[in-house]
C-alpha cells in the first residue's frame, strides 16, 4: 500500500518535472527566436557606430556620419569626438558659433580651437559642455557665443545629457532612437552613396528668412524669461575659470536688423541691455549686435541670424586678434 | 531598485531562475533575500524600519490570537500605534511642525516649537505599513490565523514585486501562497511577462514621455494660462495613471511569473461613468483598505445621512493625507469626498434616472460618453491639487484654466503659439510619440471592455501576436525614457 502510493507520488513528481522542463525549454526556445532581430540590430550598431562611440573605425566613413549622425545630434557627436582628442581651447554656443569652423579659426588666427557649439544650442548646453570639457582636459581658453534668444530661461532644450549617460551606461547607446536613426541613415547613405540632406532647408531664402524670424526668433522672444539661474551659473563658471586660469570671453553675434527690430517689437530692449551689463560684469564681451555695416545688409546673411562666410572670418579676426573694427568691447 | 532599470533586467531573471531551481522549502528564503536586496538598493539603513514593523506585527499577531477580551484590543492598538507612529514620524513630523508654526505665526504667538528635522522618507513606507497593519487587523477580526513562520511573515511584508508601491495585499490573499509550491507553467509565465511588458510600456513610453510637458508647466505655472494648463493637467491625468498602473502591472506580472496572484489594482478607471465607479477602479487595493478598515469602522453608510457624509468625507481626507504630507493632497482628498457626496445627493434628488437614456443606440452612447467625459473632467480638476507644488500654484491654475480660450481657434493658426503653449518648447516628436502611445492605450482599453488583454492576444494569429510583441518591445527600447531614470510617482508615498 505504502509502496504503491509512494510510486504514484514519484510518478506524479516525474510527470510534473517533465512538464516543467518541457515548458522551460519551450519558453527559452521562443525567447531565443524572438531575440534574433535584436541581436542583428546590436551587430549593426557595432558595425556602423554612428557617433564613433564604441570604436574609432567602422564600415561607414566619417564623412557620411558627419552628414547624418552629426546632423541628427551634434552634441553626442562632438562630445564623443572631444572625449577622444581633447583640446585646451574651446568655442561654445549655438549655430552662429558653430559656423566658425576650427580650420578657419586656425587659418585666420593661428589658434587651435575645438568648436564645441551646437545648432540650436542653449545656455544650459553651453554650461554643461564647458564643464564636460573642463573635466576631460585642462582648459586654457573658452569663448562663449550668447545672444538674447539664448540668454533666455525659457529656452530649455538640453541634449548634453545623452553622451554622459552613454558613458555611464553604454547599453543606452543601443536603445536610443537617435542612434537607431543615425545608424540606419548612415548605413543607407554609405551603401547607396546618397546625400541624406539632413538639416538643410528645402525652401527659398525669403521663405526661410520669414520662418526663422517669425516662428523661431519670434517664439524665443514671445516667451522671454530673464535667466536669473543661468546668470548665477555663468558667474560661477567665470569664478571657476579664474581659479583654473582659463581665459573666458563672450561674443554677442551680429543679427540682422530685422531681428534687432523684432527685439524692439517684443519690448525686450531693456532685457537686451541687461544681458550686456550682466555679461560684461562677468568677462570680456565682443558685441557685434547693433545697427552697423554688417547687420544692415541682407547679403551678409543666409537668414536673419546666420551670417555668411566673410562675416564669419571677420568675427574670428576681431575676437582673436584683439583688433576690433565692428565689435564693441566691454 | 526601479522596475524600469537595467538593474532589474538582470535581477528579475536571476531571481526567477533561482526560484524555480531551488526546492520549495528554500524558496521563501530566496525571495526574502531578494526582497531585502531590492529594498536596500534604495537606502540600506531603512531596512531597519521594515524589520521593526515586521517584528512588531509578527509578535502582535501571535499575542492577539492568544489573548482574550480587552487584551486582544490592547495588542491591536499597540500594533497600530507602532505602525502609525513610524509613519507619522517619517512622513508627517515636519508637515505638522510647519503647520503648527504657521498657526502660531498667524495668531502672533511665540511659543517654543520642536525643531524641523532633515528626514528622508523611506521609500514605499505608506504601502508596507498599511499591508502590515491589515495583517494585525485581520488577525484581530479572526479572519486569518497568525503566521507562525517568521520568515514567511517577513516575506508577506517585504515581497519585492509589491514592496514599494503595492498593491496593498491582505493576508488572506497572500500568506497561503508562500506556503504553496508553484510550478513553472508556460502559459502563466507568458501571461506574467505580457503584463510586465505592458506595464513597462505604460511607464516608460507614456508616463515618462508626458512627464516633461507636465513638469514644465507645473514647475512654473505662472508663465502659463488656459490651454497650456489644460493640456498639462490632462497629460498629468494620464501620466499618473500610466505611471502607477504601469508599476502595478509589472508587480502583478513579475509575481505571476513565479506563480503568485496579486490583487488587481486598476480597472480602466478613466472609463468610469461616475466618481463612485472611478474609486472602484482606481488604486483598488488602497480604496478597499480604507473602506474595510476606516470607512466601515466609522459606521460606513449604515448611519444617519449627515454622519454617512462625514464618514465619506473624512475617509477621503485621510486618503489624501496618506498620499503626502502637504495640504494639496488633503484638498485633493477632500475634493473627491465632496464629489462623492454630491453624486449621492444628486442621485437621491433625481432617483439616479436623469442620465439613463433608453432611446436608441446613438443616444445611449452619447450619454455614456458624456458621463465618462464629465467624470474625467472632475477627476482632472482634482488632479490639479494633487500635482501642484503648493496650494498657491494650484489656485493659480484653477483660476487661469479658461483664460485666453476665446481666442484659441485663431491662436492655433500660429506655429509659435503651438510651440510655446502646446509643446511647451519641447520637441514635437516627443509630443507625437506621447499622443500615439496614448492612442494605443485608449484602443487597448477599449478592446479590453470585451475581453482581457491576455485573451485578446491569445485570439490573434502567431504572426500578429509576435508583431505586437515586437512593436511594444521596440517602443519601450527606443521611445522609452530610460536615460532620465524617472522614478515612479507613487514611490514617494
């Protein structure tokens, strides 16, 4: 009796164990099958590495990556690049500062700067990037481009967190939609030899001018908030520079008179003046943004805020040689 | 440890694999150790508070069973005082102290007051305190015998899936499950994983994508009015739902994978047609806790009408205070209590028939949609107080909700207006992702009217089902907000 009940119980256990093993195998098999596309994707990221985060070489050329990944997220691209080859002189700011190419700076002023400015860059990004660079290397010089639209507490874009988060947890690099998009566009562009034309406006100059003036700059000025917090952070940054012997300067880039008039029509002249007072109390300021021979001519501009190459070279000469012609220095 | 972290991605499969590999008699120890680790990732020292609660209530349970007459009540009250005392100290000390200072200053009295303390609230304190309390109350009410196995009792209080944000379980539902051997069952494990996946989707794709919009407005409400405040408030309604129900889904799912069945915490609450219904479908484990242990103890509805209304209102006030030591939560609780009283009164006046429509399908659905929208609007109005950083912000939002709405149609023609007031300066792709994810949520909930999500999936062909899985996993991985490491809102409670 005992023997029979024990053998029944044993066979039940065996049946239960068998079912469990069968179920475990079934689940593992299906999960393995389900994972295949993700494994392929991970391999693709390794192979393309759109931001050169994992390796220094991949099957996609740097030129292709510059026209794709860099356009999609310049912060990650530049932080990764700087992390590998840091320089002790940096340029910070938005697209206006970004337009001053390092090669031109070297050619005009014979100084080796890393251009750490981003299209659409905000003050938050400028400050974060400064400390990122300073943590990476011993800085000697930092020039920051600021205009009223960036000296604005309402301008809250913050893309500079991404690269440090990748450094902290590299797995995030594989599950980021910018990396995904960049990997596919880079691979596609490389294989098909197509220019992806990312970030290039597909409209005529006049239409783009109006869009930039009314929608973009108008948007910034409509919700202008005086940046109390950022002013304090800039003061701390200047103090830090003094302690570390880092030469600091600000540049207020020339905007077309249309933009200057927009400032007036939004009743922000007082804030515009306050910005100049604040910045000059912190460090040396090169101010190009007033009615002058550059800002009154439309041919000096691609749009109401972005100046042409000859003006870029003039700005470089003035801020790096110290011999100013248009810039007012404070 | 957060459910939406890579840490948990390693922790969960390792603990689950070990759980099924170990003989049944050792499993409780594994789960207890895993739960301790899960909790100690937040702040190790606070495990001592949990230990205190466990020791007090374990002892109280046994003493209550052995005692007779008034002694039983004494042990119950002692347990309640110990539990509520810990909760009161960590959660309400500074709040009460500050309120006392305000009152004294208002009355121009200068009396000595105790100092403010720098206290960091232990994570999930209100949840495990309430779960532990429900044990001693149920033992006192003789609805469950005391648990003699100290380890199992500790596990009842600390079971990691529901340790920090519920569901707040009852001993009758959970304790016996720790004594039962659970086998690895393919269908159950898959169902659990599906629930976890859906919960993560709700948390990282919807809640965390909506959070930046809500935070921008609610952290600086005075810069906004009208449509921005409305959008942020509606977004918050979905953010908090997806955040909390997402957590509950992962909790239920991870427990289900190991063979445990936890109570359902949410049942598509925004489809409620009345406030009373909403509270039967929102945070069910807490609502029923308050109903069973506070509202009914006060006399429930079996008293004179004024007293009944007081019971309701008081229960909701306490529920508000349970959420946080801030007057905004108290007002939120009070508002919900008022809604419920007004609803009861309205039903009494109209006989509950005013909105009952029996003339045709269209009319039926229109009335139903109206009821759902009205209930949702009332809920959103109350959420303003729940989310606002302080009472003054909340009143600003309430008084400016409809400002500028008359010019809205023409304002919406301007891209600048949309960028500033609808997108709140955020990337439009973030907004689109959030809206698409909300649509997925709406469609899923709509379909769940007919059948459970599990059955709906089971009825799909393998190809469609796998496509759905891929879509959800891809959405979680690429549209989820991992790098911002957002905590669950309810962790702070």
